[in-house]
C-alpha cells in the first residue's frame, strides 16, 4: 500500500535514510540525521505543499518518496527534484515501482513541468527504475562527490511532464 506519510512514520523514515547515508552512495552525506532534522524536513515539505509518500507492507514502512524544489530561484518554480529511498531488506522487490508514480502524479497535479532525479552513477537500480517511467539521462557529472574514499559520479535524469 502506498499512502501519504504522517508524523508517526518519521522514526522509520529516519532509520531508512540513515542506513542509506551510512552504507550507500545514494545520499552524498556522511553523518546520520537526527529525528529533529527529519521532522524539520517533513515540516518543510508540508509547508511547501510537497507530499511525502510511504510504501507499507503488513504495517511496515519499506520505503518513501518525495519531491521538492529543484533550485531556489524563481524561474525554476515549475521544476522539481524527486527522491526515492527503500529499506535495505526491501531493495529489489519492486518498492521503488510503487513509490515513483505518486510523485509523478502529484507533480502533474501541482502544475509542474519537469521532474529531475540526481542519481549516483553506480546506482543502476535507481537509474533503470527512472528510465522505466520515462526519465532520460540529461547530464553526467564526473567526480563531484567524495565518499568511502573514492570520487563519485552523478547522473541527472529528467522527465518532461505532459
């Protein structure tokens, strides 16, 4: 089941996000976040009108997705950037396929023109997921991140909404 996230989901969203920070290159950050940081993130999403979705199976949240402003300047107001995060134990089980469509639909409903996704170049699963929904690669940035003792490349994929 996919539904909008609530404040009660934040501890689980934090657990998923922190595991990704610590163990993957899906987030270019080093330090785990706090519940206060995740709460502020959620409140900012709500105040900006951006929904956060969770995928839940048997009462357990296994992933979440959201979107937010692509960049802060006014001319970017019709562009959003999406994010999808799946719990380690649920990766490769189709959770991402459940979480991307609501972001696309919500973006259309909000009158957005395009969705961008910044994805670590080695994250083939996320790249394939986005391509499955019509995203195409529009940029490749070499060695823009540093994590786990190596340089990371970043791809940007884009979906122009109809």
